[in-house]
């Protein structure tokens, strides 16, 4: 037993590279446990703060840094082994692999951080019950992902001695060819970008277009298509390029709903028009669900074929469809009661036939009709 132990020690003494590799793995293991212990102790403290970026940064960092620790350990171990046996090709490969791994891990960390920031921001806004534009938030973070990915690709090309200017020049010429071949695809892409920038509507808004047969609630806004759920619960997939050529009415962003109607009163009640008009207008001004800061009027505005018409025009405080209809119904019913309280009646279509006195109607006798 003692002899075998002495042989083992002598073998390690003559192979310094193997001893270095074992020591490197030991140091890496200790550093790995230290990093994870530090993470577990620090995470509850950062989550208790009101800041979003600190906990998002820590959670995004832990996995990439663990992978980076073992990648460095493996690369350095193979480098020691390659140096000992003089494998130049392996050394060149390890150099390229280390550069690629470092850039990939940094990109992974950046994408994780962006995702955590997006999730944390939305959760924070919901927790504080504050309004936020989900479409704009998604657009900002998706653009951030694209920018970070492009920077990582350019950095990787630069580290591999690729001429960035030539790549950009080739990309300019290639973009012209692609633009001609995929005109509709690019139109939809930039149409989606305009939706994100101009924000004519957001996810959850109810929209309709007087130019196209498009009406419903927006469920999803992508880079090429927008999904709209109609009021019959059918999905419509609209290319984003369409929205740059049509007008959109966004009913979810209205401040009030309009009530506009004409009430016909009989010509026989013409003398009661003025008090009826004043009482209806007073009733509407005192109604708790009517916005008196907006245009409000009740006016005698038309001599109809069979009625004297009063125009009722006002706006509700709520933009909810069902709530505004209840308010409208209440105003209509109260208007009918006011008309009846003045001993007047609502008119309905009638026709009056005036017969001159000289004309008399005679019934023909049965004999004359048979002869």
C-alpha cells in the first residue's frame, strides 16, 4: 500500500501539467460553490427592494456566470494539456472557441436581463395598479433584443478579423435585392414598426375601420400580422402594411359616448313645446351619469311631416357600451314622462285627409249596381 502511494506521488511529481489541471478543477469547484452561496444570500435582499433592475440583473447573471466558470476551467485544462504535448491546432481551436463562448455567454446574459426587466416592469405596474402601454413595452424590449444580437454578431466578426465595412457594404447591396424581392414583407415589417411608434392602437383596444371590413378587439401585434378578434369571436389576421393605408377608429380611447335622438311631439301640442324642452334639458343637466362639461342641448329643431321634433344631444361619463345604453334608456324614459306630465303626447306617423264640403259621398243602390 505504501509502495503504490509512493509510485502515485512520483507520477504526479513528474507530470506537473496533470497536477495543475487537478488543482485548477479544485479551485473552479470552490469558486463555483462560493458564487452560488453568495447568490442565495444576496437574492432575498435584492427582491425586498423596490428596484427592478437589481434583482433582474442578479437572476440574469447567475446561470451565464456558472457556465463561464466551467468553460474557462475546461478551456484552460485543455490548453495545459495541449501545451504539454505541443498540439498547435488544438491551441488555435481553443482560442477561437473561447472567444465564441465568451461572446455567446455575454449575449445570453443580456437577453436574460432584458427578459427579466420586461417581466419585472409589467409585474411592478400591475402590483401598483398603474396603467402602462403593453404594446410599447414589448416594442422597446424586442428592439433591445435585436440591437444586442446585432452587436454580438459584429463583435464576433471583428474578433475573427472579418472586415466589418465590407460586411456592411454587402448588407447594403443585399438589402436592395431583398427589398425588391420581399416588398410586401418589408411593408408589413415597417407597418408594425409604425404601429409601435405611433401607437394608433394597443393590445386590448377595440377598433374598426370605415375603409375596410375590420372591427373587433386587438389580441396581438406582431412584426408582420396583427390578430383582431371580431365581436362574433372570430379571429382576423391583418397584415401590418394595411394599417398604413386606412383610417382607424379606436373606440377604446374615446372620452365619452354620445346620446343623440329626436323626440316627435304632436302638432296639437305645439303650445307646450317650450316648457317640455326646458324640463328635459334640466333633467339631463342634473343627471349623475351625464358629462355636463361636454356639449349638452335640447332644442326644437325641425318641423316634421307629422311631428314637431326636439333634438336631444349629450354625452355620458362612461365609455362602457352597456353602461351608456342604460343611461340613454333612463333619459328616454324620463323624457316620455315629462311629455306626459304636460298633457302632451309623442307623435307617430299620421295622415290627415281634408275633404271639401261640396263633395258628398253617395252609396249606390243595389238596383243601380245590377242594372
